[in-house]
C-alpha cells in the first residue's frame, strides 16, 4: 500500500518517514526563492524545515518564483502535492526519508507582474536564488555582462522584466516607492563571492535603466556571501520508483541527497533573518576562506574526475572513485596543486576536509552521476578549476595536473569516449566547444582561444605547453595511460 503525497495523507506518510512537526497553516511567507530545484529543496529548505520543527520563525516560509519552462514543470509537480517534498538522506550506513513543508507555494511562472507584486510585499524580507552557475551573466573573470541580450532587454523595458535580476530591480524599486525596507538578496549558488556576484548583476541591470536607483541599491541593499554544500543528484524515474518501493510514498519529484550538509553565511541582512544559527548554519563576518576551500577542493574535485571518468565510460561518481587511477589522480592533483594554494580556514584542517570529500564521493547510495558533474563545463571550469590554475601560475608553480584537467575537458568535447561511444553534451556553449575541441586535435591552442573561459590562463606559456602535451598524450595513448604517466611523474615535458 502506498500513499500519494499531500497534506491529507501526511499521517500515512508518517508510517515510514518523518513529517513536519508544525502546522502548515501557521506558516507565512517571508522569503521569495528563485530556482526551486533539487539543491534548494535539499539545503535551504531543509534548514528552514528544521527551524520550523523547533517552533521557531514561522513567518519565514518560502514562496517560489521563476520564469523558465523548467520552473513551470516544477510548479506543476509540487502544486499537485501541496508543495510538500520528500527528501531522502543517504549515508553509507543508513537511509532516512523526511517530508518537508517550508514552501507554501510557487508564484505563476513567467508572470512578472505577480512576481514583482510579491517582491514588494512588506512580509517578504529575503529574496534567495539557486539559478545555477550559468545564470549570473558573468565571464571568466567573474565580471557581469550588461550587453547580454536578456539583460539588455530588461534595461530597455524595466517595467516588464524577464530575468531574475530585472525582477529583483523592479521589486526593489516598488518597495522604495512605497517606503518599504528593501529585502536582502541572498545567493545560494556555488560561485566564488556569490553575494558580490549577485550584487554586481543587480546593480548592472539597474544601471541600464536608472543609474540613480542603482546608487540607491548599492547604499541600501545587503547581498551576503555564502558557502553552501550538499551533494544532490538529479531526480529521475529511478528515484521516484525507489521512494515508492522503499517508503511507500508517491512523490512527483523527490530529492535524494547525502546526509552531510553545510551552510556558512555572512550575517548581513537589511530586514532581519530567521534564526538559522539554531539549526546549524555558521554565521561569519567573512565567508571567503570557507568558499575557497569548498569551491576549489570539492567542486574542483568534481570537475577533475568528471572528464576522465566520462572518457573511460564510467557512469556513477562512486564507481569513478573506486577506479584506482581516477582516485589516485584526484588525490595527487588536490595535494600537489589545489590544497597548497587554498588559504587557511579557521579551525579547519584542509587535509582532513579532503579526506571527508573522498568519503562523500565514495558513497554508493547517492548514485550521483558523471554526466551531472560534466555538464555546464563552460561555466564551471572558470569558477572551479581555472582560478587554482591561475594562482599557481602567478606564484611561479607548475600546473601539470591542472593543465591535464583542462586537456581532459577538451578531449571530452571531441565527442567520443576512448572506446568510441558518442558523448551526450549538456552545455550552453556546446557548438563552439565541440568545434574547437575537434580542431585542437591538430592545433591544441584552438581550444584556449576562448577568453571568456580561460582568461589570463590562456596567455601563460607554461600552461599552453603543459596543456598541449597532455592533450596530445590523451589522443595518442588514451586516458588510462595518460593518468598513469601523470601519477608516475612522467607527463611533464
């Protein structure tokens, strides 16, 4: 016997899963969140669910918002179950399900009028975002691009915005006109200095239509930086069926994730905040050391193993980490070229942190996939890998391993694995990357010509030499042999 998830069936769900200890009717929205996806529901929403379960801050519930077809699909799935979500937390030794309820609705998708009206509601005091690394209109150097067609269109027609940042500007302007305290804008995406990046995007969008208002935003709106962490694979039919078979709950789009989670946040808010420190959020004056650690060691590690695993026809992350060549490659890369240039983190051992990362990546229950790690490399490489490359180069250090990571990415974009299987790409820049990767087989520098991706790194003679040699070796000897040469200290020329 199974139960279809809804408020009416919570008592049935409680037979196999934890359910909210609070009355959903007691919740009032205080947060508008753009980008209601798996990570948001496994992270920010979980912390709020924990807080509400303690009887705290019930006026900080979430109402979702979005402009994309994917947002509309999520709204339809969640609305059918009263915006409840089943989250399954998996560790090596246990699996537990919980039904969460901090989201009370999702605004009509694509309806800018309805979204701006909600943003101007005094009850909304935080606007949060998980819009992916590629959603911020930034280049390899992290600089906002106001010339992007979508942003330019919002600048020309600010009363009918179509982007998240145009909507935020319109919402802030409506609040200013009504004399309402501005909301805080809080990014929860994996981007270095995500608060500053969000601030630049909002200011840059505002400047296109009203420079004076941009000055007002700069003086009055908070954009706290944050480090967020929880491995959360994509949902598919496998997860839907697994939840039904294991826990007897029919959820239209459940979330499976690891047990570990972390959120480090700067305590900078213009209109108050929920007491998240009571449920494990770490508030700090400067999040930079923590984000450097996480983005370079964990996210950089993800990017490092994705492409050799894909080229070796490995589908799951835990299987990649069980492959001795890949696990040893990651360990050598991290210990030689990434961890040494990560600044110290308060009360944290970086080597212990990497050991934790290895254990997390080895968790077979998560079933995270290599295609998920390999997607959107044109946005992820400049944020997770190339900053480490550039820091090493600026310090006069070698980059044999990091150059190999870039070469593996290039080889991947040639379109076939070492066994000849066709690769299915998932990247906004797929056409130009694929064409350049094919050309790079004979002219390695062709792949480094994208300044928006490689930036200053591509100007390095050392990097260019290391990259070219690694790419030629990958084509001539294959991924396994190339990794072994790297591990033996014989890849450099």
